C-alpha cells in the first residue's frame, strides 16, 4: 500500500503494509476506503468468483487476514469495481458487474451497499443490464447523491470491448 497522510494533498508518499497471503487468488485492482479511526478496508478483484476484503487498523501499515465479503459477486476472473464511503452516513457503496452465476462475461452493472464496513453487502439496483465492466463512484456535491461513471458495450463478448461511457446519478 502506498500512503500519503500529509496535509499537502499528496505531496509526500511512503510504503505501507502489504496484504497477507491470499491463497493464490491473485487479487488486483484493489480499492482502499478509509473508515475512520485509522481503519482502512481493502476490496479486491480476484481471478475466481469471489472478491476479497481485508482491514488495517493502523492506517495501512499492516493488514489483518483476508475474507470473502458476503453478497458481493463478480464475474469469473474478476473485474475492477469501485468502492467509496459516504462521509455523512458511513455507508459503503460498490459498483461492478454482478453476474448471477460463474461466467467470465461482464454484464449487470450494479450498485451494492454495506452498513457494516464491508463485511456484508446488499444489492440496491442494476443500473445497466447489458454488457458493462469498469466503473467509478463519487459522492456528488449535493452531499446526498452518488455518481456512477461506467463503461458498456452493445455486445456481450468474452473479451470486453467498450463502446460507450455513461454517467448516472444514483439516489
């Protein structure tokens, strides 16, 4: 983990902790979310059907054992997914393709929420049922709405090839 905790907006960086043994699941495209009180949640893509999570309670200097977040699907071989924390409510949001069975195809761009810091997740909405993959979430300026930017395609193929990018507001 690379850490910047200065007041200069990322002027200085240092190397933090490494993630524990992940049982050859090859996590990548990790998303780090600050939960407050020096606690960080990592949400990672794997090459299997489960995403992995881990916590640090010392600001990212070390990490505890990994776990499978309940209710958070991903395609076989994984896909990047965005994770954010709403600063007012503390609710975590995740966006990513949520396929109903093990398949390497990427579709069903969905939003999930967690009220227990990433241990369990609840599906909230399928934003785009067709071919879709990478995404990015942000809390919007009104302080309530969540913005979702995602890529999608006209055809569902084994190797995802985006045709468009869309932005939607999720309330």
